[in-house]
């Protein structure tokens, strides 16, 4: 830091020549000290700053003197005058010389570096001996340093500086000692009177005065002090002189700095010279002048830092440590001093004990205060926590103010079904609370129905089918294949259902059917969401729902069954929140409430088969549904009328929930917490482990049940299964028709089920396993040898016997599966077998489906 301060003060002078010259000495001064590069403009620490000022002032003075000397030499060379020892004698020193004018003028401050050269420069009459080192040695030194690394050059430079410093200290000390000894031993001193030039003295004194700020330099003060000390010691008695010398020698510090090294060397040389001259032995120290010693200790401390202010006892030559001399009698004053020392020691020990006790009491009081403060802080924190919890408790228990409500009048014009109307227009108006009237105007007019316009079919050449990765292309008439105008509404409903279930993406719809269809699908989804939100807002802001608990007149005995429009109207009111669950249950029964819940979750198709029990189902009053004659409806004997829905609907909702299209809050709000918990179990444990609980909540489809139980590996001619009659590693995987008939006639049910390789125990869910076994027999017979079932009468009878006694739900599910797999002849053969084995439910379903 001090080196950086020196560099900053040198740069602050703003003299480029001086700055370029001074960087070299500063770099040499900081060699070996880390972090000595750079500038530092700070003024602290104060001792560092004062040292930096002193060093920079000394360097600047040396720079000015060197520059003046160089300018004088150049002026002498220009005038052709060579002033040497041979031409100027002592007798002519008072005369003016042509080479130098004795007139005080401002020196010419030239430009360029003024650093002295590394080697002396030969003059006009110079000699090669003026070089301290030869050119060869200098070249050798330069070559050696050039070959060194950066680290080695730094080490060599630091070592060179250290060696030179030690050599200078040794030589200075040796010369000072020799000079002191010579001057002391010489009795006669020759005095040479030197006449100095008055002008030179004034000039030199003025320079010294400017450099030292009007004070003498340290060297001058030291010279005067050491001379005065020498004179005073010479004027003393020999014995006293020896005592004083020994006591002053003891005051020299063991460690000295580089600046006071030459002065210590001169002082030691003086003491050695005086000690050699003073003969005899020191017998006593009672005559030592302590005041004189103290004054010199103070004066020498200014030059030698660390000089002892109180001299230590000096061992005298008269003192003997021999064992045979005996102990000298102690003087009275020595005894008094010893007693005083003991008393002083006891007093110091007592004082120390008192201070320790006081410090111990202070620490104990401080610790007690800290503990008391910590206890108070804990009490405050506990009280604040209790207050905060009390505030939270009061806030939770406090009755919240009712939400701000507004009266809204909703007018809806819809077509057909209340669940998914084809045309829906909803208008919501704020009704003033002040009772102001609101007028609604409805105008009706007749327009031509575009659907009744006669059209002429134009045959077009069939083009190549468009794959899912291909884009639509333009035809000859300028339209787009698959454009929205060419789609039937049923086709569009199928596309929207596939997109909603995640089967198709927007990009695939755009590639296959065009951009209009993709935009229409997205727009319909937005409208459906807006409709749901409007219903929610209407439920919140509308009138309170009807909650009467009386039986409806239409449900009294002797009354005809309600028709489907009335059932649909009640469902719409219940869905919009105009009727509560308790009102529906009390007015129409638990069965209506269960059907409403199933309709909301699974759609109208999920309850279509159960409507014949409670409604007058005809082709006219069921809206968009397909009319089913009463005699062709499936029998409901033994079928539990509950709120169970089709597993295919549950599967679609579960897959949308897994893909993140439905959130947990949405599932909980629409389907309830029970279905949300079941979805999580189906995700974590699998559908197979949840099959028992799902049987109480869903209506199984044949295909889905086969997939779950592992029977859906192949069920049709399109499955591509070949050589199914061969044996696997663990026995026959499929049975032929005759084998299936034999197994069905001879083996009980559990043995037939064992052929299906079902997961889990065989004793669980016998009705469902009957369906699985029958489905396996059907699939095995269909695939084995490529023969159809009507040629395998034994297999049809075996299937009928397996399904005998099964519930209506199982037989209905198997009928759907058989219809998807078999043709007309096979269905008739299976129907005959079922009729013989009293499987009436299956026979009725097969007859109705086959007739269609």
C-alpha cells in the first residue's frame, strides 16, 4: 500500500519526464512485495502516508539534482571546455571559469527521460578503467538474466538488492569503527583549514534549507549527537565512563530497521573504541549519573527506534558467581527494597483479585439480564401468537356477509333436447330492483326452409382417400374435399365427439376436413363452455330452487305414464337448479333422480334402455332418439334400476382426466368426490383391481370387459390370428367347437372359466365370469378353422348353457358383443340355442337386433 501511495504522489506532480524516470526506482523499491503495483490515493494509515511523502520527496530531489548536473555537463561540452582535476587547481578556484557562470538562473527543463545510464559514460579524455564492470561481464549478466524465467528474474533482483544492502551495512560499519578507533588513538590531531567559496556555501546551504524545510537533516543531527556523546564520555572518569558505556550498550534493541542500521553501527563502534581504551574493572554502579543516561536515551531514541527508555541492570565484572566465595552480607537498603517489592507484589495480587471478582460479578449480572430479556421476548412472542390465533379463529367463525346479488331475467330459445340442443339462444337481462317494468318483444315470421329445397345429385368421380397426414386439395369445381358445406350433421357430430375425446387433433381435422370444420369445432367448444358458465351464473343469481316435498299428480295411481317431453322438461329444470334433488325424489321417486344423474354424466344414450319402464316411449315424443317399439324393448325383469352408467363413458372421462383435459375440481364438481377417488385408484392400482367396485357403479360393455379380463386378444376375422388351434407352452390356448361343447356339457362352470385364464380367483363375480366364458367360447369357435357358429351347433348350445341363469345385464352385454362379431345365420342359430336353454333375455335382444 505504501509503494502504491508513493507512485500516486509521483503521478500527481504531472511531469511526464519525472514520471517516466521515477517508475524504475519505485519498481525496484517494491520488488519482492506482493500487491505493490498500481496507484493508491488514500491517506490512511497515517504512518504509511508520511513515509510515502518522505520517499517521494527524496526521489524528486534526487531527480532535480541529477537533471541539473546533466544540463551543466551538456553546456560545458557545447562550449568546448573540459574542466578536470588537471586543469583546475586549488589556487584558481576563486576565479570565474568559462565553463560555468556564477549567476543564479532558472534551469532549463528539457524533455525526455533523465534517468542516469546503467554504466558510466566515457568523456572526451575518459579511460576504460572508469567502468566498474567490463563490457564482457555486463553482457554475460544480461544473457544470464534473459535466459531466466520471470520468477527467477524476480528472485535474482531481490537477492541482488539484499546483498548490496548487507555489503553497504558491513562496509559502513567497518569504516565507521576504523575511523572512530583511529581518531580516538591519535593523540595529535592535524587540523586542516579549508577555505570554501562563499557563494558555493550559500548556494549549498540554500538547497539544504529547501530540502529540509529549514531544519537540519537527520544525518547532520546524528553527526552532531554522536560527536557530542563522544566528547562527554571522554570527559568522564574511566570507571564511570565504562559503566555508562555498558549501560548504553544494553539499551540498543536487538532488531533494527534498515534506516537506523548505519547509526547503530557507528554507535557500537564508538562503544567498542571507548571500552578498549578504558582499562580496569567496573566495581560499583552507585556513581552512575541516571539523569545523564536518561537524557541520552531519549535523544538516541529519535534516531534508533526501540532504544530502551529504562536501562536494564548491567552485570559488573566485580560480581562473582563462584561457589566457594560465600554469600555477601546484604545491605539494609537492599533488604528494604526486597520488603517493598514483596509488599508491592501483595498489593498487586490483591488488586488483581478484586478486579477479577468485579469482572466475574459483571459477567453474572450481564448473563442474568440476557436471560431476563430472552424470557420477556418469549413471553411477548407467545402472547402475540395467541392473539394472532384468536384473530384467525374469530375471522373463521364470524358470519360472512352475503354476496351481492342481482336479479337477472334469462330467456332461452332452444330446439329439441335440453341437454345438447341443436339451436340455442340465451339472453340474460338485468331486472331493476326498484320495480321498473321490463318489456320483451318477440316477432315471428315465416321463412323458406333450406332443408326442403329440392336438390339434384351430381355424380363425381371418386378421388383417392385422404390420409391423416395429407392436406385437402381443391377439386375441379373450386371446392375443398371435406369442406364444411359437404358434411352432414351426423358426420360433424362424430368429428366433434372424436375431437372432444382426444382421438383427433385440430391439425388432423384441418388436414382431413378443412379449416372451416376445425374452426367450427373450436367455436362450438367455446360456446358450450359459455353455456355452462351462463347456467352457473343463472343458478347463482336466479330465484331459489323449488323444494316442495309432495308427490306429483302425474305419478299417482291410475294416471298414464308421462311422455318423454315432460321427462326432458323436468330434467332441464333440475339441471338448471330450478328444482332440488329432494323435490325430484319426493315428486317422481328415487328412480327419476338416478336417471337424471346418469343422463347428466353419461348422456341420453346411457339411460335409453330404461326409459320404457317409466315413460310412454314412441317415435314421436322421443325427439332425436330412435323409436323403439314396446314389444322390442329389452326385458327389465331382475334388472336393478340404479344410476349406473356405461363403462365406455367412464373410460372416456377417465382418459380425458389422465391427459389433463379435466382438472380434479371439474371432476369433483360434475361427477362427485366418489368418482374422483375412483379415477385416482384406477390410475394408481389399475382397472383390474378396481373391477369389483366398478361393477356397482357402471354397466360393463362386452368388449371392455374382455379387454380388462385379458380375453380381448382377438375377436374376429380381422384380428389376424392364425393357427389358434395349436398348443402353447402351458396347454391349449383356444378350443375347437367340439371341444368347447364337450367342456360345456361335462365340466362345471369353474372348469370352463379356467380355460379362459382369468386373472384373480375364479370364485369372484360369477355373472361377469359367465360372460367372459361365453365370450371366449364364441371367439374360439369363430376363429378355429375359420368355421362359423351355425355350423358348430354344439358350441352355440354350450354358450347358451353357460349364460343360463345370468342376469339381464350380462346377457344384454353378450348380445351386443355377439352382434358385433356374427352374421345373420349365426345369430339365428345362437338364438335357437338360447331359447332352448331358457335364456329369454338374450333371445329377445338377438331377435330385435337381428330384425333391424
